[in-house]
């Protein structure tokens, strides 16, 4: 299993800080439907994944919930959904629309004190929210907040698509949000991992993948994302 390399702590800090500084631009992008892959299918895919695993309404926690769209969507389907995020500004933006419990908690805090997450939950979701290099400690902590037959669902960028022309190997990359013009003040460091590394990190967290999905873009036929439904192993 990989250990944090040089520069990891600095990048993790820059990653968290970028969300605080980009919070308003991100909220506008999400709420105005400006992210094409979301409208093309990733929003629908994560909601459908939760509904499939948990047909009866129950407690759901959205970790790295951002401005809270998924919590609101799941509540619209009758789930008792709540959200946590490390960015106080994003949690403010989530609270301004209200309707659910939104709390500030960083992944580092949730890892050190899993009870902060609350629960037990029938479902925990992480929608494009695992962006750092070392994820198995957080996932392991969250696994302890699941009911015995609970599910944890991850949606992330598809490694084949996200790799682009770069080498298909784990490593830090930078998102400049250039597709949105110059409205995002801070670039975001994020950690690219191959499909094999996703599987190893999930295994190291004491979870097992029960279903792997690759939602496709109907127009291009290319994957929009990678969806991994996990259970306690
Ligand atoms: C791409 S956004 C996704 C937000 C939301 N899940 C959605 O689907 O719109 C990534 C989120 O992860 C959160 N995040 C990243 N690193 C974090 C950390 N170390 N602790 C807590 N939240 C973190 C950010 O604040 C941000 O809200």
C-alpha cells in the first residue's frame, strides 16, 4: 500500500484551501447546471445508485457534500439525508437553501473521530469528493458508521478518461477549472489513481466493491464516471 509521498501534506492543505476559496464559483457552477457531465448523467447515476441499494427510505450521509445538491435530491426521494464538508463557506451555501442538517467536518477530523459523522447510516455517499492521495483511513473510519448491511457509494472521475494523454499511473495533478473561464480563483491539486489503486485502497479500508458501474455519455459513448458501490468486508 502506498504511503504519502513528499509534498503530500502541502498538497492536501492546498486542496482543502482551494474549496474554501472556490466555494462561491463552485456553487454557481453546480446550481446553474454548468457542468456538462452532471447533466449528461452523473447526477442521475449517484441518485439511482443510492435508491437501488436502499429502496426504503433511511439515513444517508453525504461526505464532502459541497453546496448540498445531493442531500436535497435524496431528501426529495424521502431519504433522511444529511451532509458534511470541510469547507465552512460551502456549508454556509448549503444551509442557505436549508431543509437538512449540514455540518462542517474535515476528512482528517472524521478519520480521527469517526463518531463525529453520526450514524449508523444505511448509506454513505462520496460524490466526486475523494480528491486526496490517502483515502483508506477516511473510508475505514466511515465504514464503522455504516449499519451491518449498509452501503458506501463512491462516484469519481473515470480513470481512463481522466488519465487523458498522461501516463496511466497514480500521482498528483492540477485542476485549473479553465472550462469555466476565470471565475475559479484557485487551482486544485488532486490525486489521480488507477482502477487497480481504487480497488486496493477500498480493500485496505475494510470494504469490498459489490457493484461497479460506468455511466456512459449517450452522445459520445464514453464513460462519464466510475461508480463503486461498497459494503463492509
Ligand atoms: C468536487 S466537490 C464535490 C461536492 C459535492 N459532493 C457535489 O457532488 O457537488 C469536492 C468536495 O470535497 C470537499 N473536500 C475535499 N477535501 C476535503 C477534506 N479534506 N475534508 C472535507 N471535505 C473535503 C470539498 O470541500 C468539496 O466540497
